[in-house]
C-alpha cells in the first residue's frame, strides 16, 4: 500500500556553464530545475510513491514550466501556489581537479521568499498524509517563510503526521534581520520524528567535534563508539526524534568520493557499507536522494532497518552519477547498487 507523502520547499532554477567551464567563462548557460525538497519529491515519484510537492511559484511561463517539469516526472503539483514576481535561482560551478565547487544563491524577493502564514491550506493538504518532509532551508529564506514553515509543522503535529526533517544548514542563506539559524533549526527539530543531516551539520548543531571520516576506499574503520555517544547526546536533547540519520562523504578528489551513512534508532547504531564512487558526475542533491530512498525503504523493508539504511545510501550513491539536482534512479537500479551488482551491464539488463 502506497504512503501519502508531502514535501514542502522552494523550487529553484539552476544555472551552470557547459562542461567544466567556470561561471566567468563562455556565453552560454544551461538550466535545470531543482531544490532540496523538490529533489526528494522527484526521487520518491521515480520509485513509485504517491508524493505531493508544495511551493509558491510566480504565475509566469518560467514558474509554470517548473511545475510542469515536476509533473512530468510523476510528482503531484496540483496544490502549488502561484503568485509573486520571480523564481529563486542558483548558479553552480562544478569542481574540477583541485578546484572546489561553487554555489551562488539568488533567492531574495522570490515567490517563495514572500510566502506567508495562511497562504497554504495545510489542513486540507495534510489530511490523511503519512509523512511530511521539510528541511531547514524552508526557514532560512525569509522571516515570513520561516513563520509559514512553523505553521505547517504545527498543523502536521496537530494531525498526527510523521515529520521527516533534513537539517540542510546553509549559512549563506540566513540573511534576514534577526535570523537565528541554530535556535530556529532546533525549534524545527523539536517538532520532528526523524532527522537527516551530514556529519558537518551534526557537528554544527551539537557543537560536538566529528570523529574523522577519511575513507579512500571501502576498508575504512569507523569510530562507532564515539558516534554512538554523539547520537545519544542529541537524542537526550531532542527526545521526540526517534530516527537519526547521518550521511558522510569523503572527497578524495573532485570526481572520486566515498560515502557511508549511520542510523541511530531504539538505542542501536547501524552503519551502511562504505561505497566507493570513482567517477562522480554531479554531487548536488545526494542528501535529498538519501531521504527519497529512506521514505521509500520504510515500506520496502518495513521490519529491517539495516536494509532501509543500505537502500538509502545506495540511492544517494547513484545520484552522483546523474547530472542535475534530481535522482532519477528506479527502485530496481537502487537495489542493484545496494546488493553490489552495479556494473553498467547489470543496470542495462535491469532496464531491459
């Protein structure tokens, strides 16, 4: 039986130069739609889930094209709100060699930036909803968008909806007067049932130093006792959160990464295998792919948290091979990676 899942956040238009060009080179920009919560929605739809995406877009061809793009990928966009002047954008320059990737946001004054409480009929949208997915980005854009986010969280709590939270701390987004990211994200977390973040975000939230993750291949040994103590400390501070998920990435070089993930639930700590990715194509949206995998794996492996974790990490690993923000990997492709059968020939056979 399919779950009803709702995700909420800002849809963005991403601009890049072709290939490995810098933003200052060339005359042509390529564009793709994306954004953290939209990425989760697309990933879930691609895996066969029933998912509704909530956002506010300008009532322009660019805004409608964004909603159409998601709808073509299987996401329910019937509740998208239209208004405002422009769509939020960001500019992405990929890493190359020793050159780090660069992200420049342009979101001030967007349709989502001007979102306010009372604009979205949350009781109607969240009625009979199983999971509500939101991230810290939703509260980082503007004060009024933060208030609209807490309105949604309060109604989800009132209706008994399970809330899934990706902390998604982006320090460059918290620009409005009076912004207090640690206090705001802590308030959000206190209203959530499951949380995902990368190790750097966990370190920032807890102000607890991260045990090192320096894997260059799958043989790295994790400091599991230290991680277990870290999770226990956080769980004592936020007892409502029942499932804590941490993603870890080591960048060996610009196109060689290693990934793993941890899950802490019921006072038990689990680790996914370390996946070695020697040919990274696009690392944007990897955490979102993990969350899309997780929300699908809950019903795919209802009684096996280790398999839920392994499946989610496999989804995240596959996203590194796909250009753009969206993880367009199917359940069968993710299962192939999870089981170690991820040669190109194996994946082609799955598709056939």
